[in-house]
C-alpha cells in the first residue's frame, strides 16, 4: 500500500509554490494559502472578502436566469484562449442566449496533484480579466485536489446567474415561418485551433480560437427593440448540430445556403487536410439569431458595429411547419439534409 501524507509547512517552502499537492485540498493551512495567494487575488471583490460559504447577492427587479457548465479542454492553453477564459465566456454566453445580462458566477476547481502553481495563477489571472471585461463577478466557489493521474491538470465548473433583459420570450418555440437566420461570423475556429495545438500541427496561416463573450451584441439587439425569436451559441457539434436541434425543438423546417456560410481560409484548409466538415466543428464565440425578415437589415447593422459580430450575415431562413429538418443548398441548387454530429468528431474542445 502506498500512502502519501502532505509534508509539514516548513518542508513545503519551495514545493508548495511550484506544484499542487494533496494537502492543498485538505481544507487546512495549505488550502487557505492556495486561496489567499493564488486564487483570490485574481477574482477579488466584496463577496469573496466575506469569507463565507455562500454569497448573498443583490439583483435587479425581474426574472433571474441560471446556468451551469463544466470545462475540461485539453490543452489548457491554445491560440486565442485558455480554459480560464473559456469557463467565463462559455457560461456568460449561455446566459446571453436566453436574453439575460450576466451578473454573478461561481467557480469550482478540480486540481490534479502536480499541477504547477504558475499554471493555476495564469488561469486565474485569465478568468479575472475575462470577468472584468464582461462586467460579471466571480463571487463563490470550491476547490478540490485529486491524486496524480486522476485528472488532467485542472477541470473548472462555473455556474452563472443573470437578470433577464428580454421583454419577450427567446426560445426555439418562438421561431416562426419566414424568420431569417443570421450567423454572427465565420465558423470552425475554436475546434481547429484546439486540435492543431493538441496534436502539434502547424499550418501556413495561424489558427486562432474565436473564444469571446457574446453579451454585447445580444444586449445591443435587445436595447434596439429587435424582435429576437431565438438565439443559440455554436459550441459542441458546430453550426449544423445547432440548426438540427432547433428545427426539431421548434417543429419548423430550416434551409441554409452553403455559399453564405463564412469559413476562413486557414480553417477551410485545415478541415480539407484532416477530412473534417467546418459545419460540425466547434465554436466558442459565434451564435445564430432568428428574427423576422423585416428586421433583418436593422439586426445586421447593429451586429456589424460590434467587434465580435462584425462579420454577421444571413445564411438562411425558416421554411414551414411541414417538415422539421434542415437542408443545405449548394451554389448550383442541390440540397442535402443536415444531421446531428454522429460521434465525437473533435473531443475535449470545452
């Protein structure tokens, strides 16, 4: 039997600053040092300073929106982002897709013994910066440590609370016949950037993740009074899977135009080389929007003025109630049905 006990504090003078040890998850002095020196400095606010097991939060009048998500991406750092930034943006984006303004996040850390402290600090710094950018507060959390080999460096769970901004319901059930579908930018960046980094692939043009907050374009659309019927961020399964899910949930048919869907040259080239379809590659900073046709131009003008959605374009429309499927029409008029992602084409992208 191999039993390992945390070393006394005086013997950890150098080791505890370098890597995570089991003692950091004991709830004792090492845990407090971890929180005090390497986590709290990057998410400092009055709720964290209370040192309580939960946070009592002020909220605006109206309805609350609540979501939770977990992040296990490998590698932890990739061109255009990292697991910390991804955890913040991924959670606030889920709130934004319901028409909510994000207010507060929790953060649960599962740390593997042996994780370098400098890696944890880098991730927490990134989370703090991302939260400050969005205007959301990380107010409570939890930290656990697992034995070496039982994790993958670090896993993060974040839960989010937002205040509903939309004055009408935003959901798949609100999708209507003749709605136009707007895509907020080119697709496939995140999945291909993560794959290239993980597998050590090098391409002539760099692949950068689109990891970003989607709160600003959604808030601008709602503030302008655009009649938003449905929003969906394009994460696992990519654009194709999101469209199929929405068609099935709404009971509406959807048609999209292949030549209207923007794919950057680096992503297109990488997908062709690896035999992947950009329609099924993950994104972390793109969404689709369903609006009445008469508000198409207004929505496009609003989105074009915001950096994260400046490449927005119309890619298709809702057809009818007769068949809840998604067809992709190519430039010569041939159509094919789109289906859900059949397997895990690109694992561990979030």
